[in-house]
């Protein structure tokens, strides 16, 4: 997981082409309708809950999905796997739109963050595996009493346990020990994100391992026979190649770039600069 650069200016505009709503923004209009419905029946909805209906043709519209995919370099916002070639990928809601749970064992609470169903800041491109886990509508907060269930309320008072791919920098919470993600000792948010999204699931670890292997092989070559003078030139060449390789692998468009950044900081930087 890495920080994603995404602003409101990046959102594609979907507008009505016919009167009477010609030129109006479809996502904004849909959000307005949901809010109007909520405020009209607020007492009833707050008391008994309600399952809101949402339109996937809007939040997962091709233009929206394509733009998210582009901004995320074709990678899942959580596990950083490249999705393009193996699956279609999903448009994921960071704050769950229909219902939410504080704990896995809780019952669903309705409605969820319905007013964010079409909110650009809340939408991400994700792989099906991460989305399915996330779709369980688990959205724990550090302090459940701060949960903001009013569409006009201030969401910044909530402290979600899951890392937000735009507002948080996952690098400050998650590191990798070779292919396995670990939370930093004082980050309960890194811990919750790894555990709830299954970022250390075996299949993913296996896939990361195969991406990592040739870099590890290269390191092993460099560390072989350190005291033999005849090997020096050979080691220098390998170091140059390692430097070029790792800088490409740490770029935001590279698959599993955070894993390579961790390895760079822990080991490769020292080897290259030595
Ligand atoms: Zn994923």
C-alpha cells in the first residue's frame, strides 16, 4: 500500500445531456437525492435504519474506474498488485456506503456512509480479493463514539483504524520484512489495515516473493567472496545493476513498490553506497 495522489480536480465529470437536468453533475445530483431522502425521513431512519439503494453505473462508471486505474497505475489501492492483466478490478468505497460494523462480530448497522457513495475522495480501484474482505463493511474507528453519521457532519473527527490511501502515508505505518508486511511497533492502524485486509495472505506473500527473488539473488552475488580482489570489478558491476533495478522497482507505478522501498532502506542502500 502506498500513498495515492488524487484530488477533486482529477474526477471525471459525468453530466446529464437532456433537459431539465442538462449539464448538471450526475454524481452530485445522486448524492443530493440521497441526502434529501435522509433528511425527510431522518427520525425514522435514525431509529430503524434503512438499506439505501445505490447505482453502480454511476460510482463504477467506466470513466470513473478508468481514471482511478490511471491514478493508481493499474494497481490495487491496498495490496499494490497490478490488476490490469488478470482481472477487471472493483471500484471500492473506503467508508462503506450501505452499512458498517465496528467489529467483525457486530451486526450490520444501517445505513452506512450513504452520502459518500459517489464521493470521489471515497472511491478507489481495488483487486477483488482486497475488496471482498473490505466489503464485509468493517470500518472500525479508534473511538467508536466519534462515528459521524450525519451527512453534514465533520468526518475529520473520526479516527479510522484503516489507513486511507490518500490522506495517510502507509509508509509511516507498514514495512516489509522481505515479502511479509509488518506494522511499525507503535502503529495500531498499520496493524488493523494488514489484518483486516489480509495484506499478509499466503497467495500475496508468494506472489511478492517471486517478484523479490531476483533482487535477493543479486544481493547474494554481491555479498559472495567479499575478500577476493579479483571479484571487486564484478561486484561493482552488479552493484550498478542493482541500483538501477531497485530505483525502477520503488517507483509508484511498480508492483509492490513499498516492499522494495523497505528492502532498499534496510539493506540495499548500504550495499550500493558501500
Ligand atoms: Zn488488493
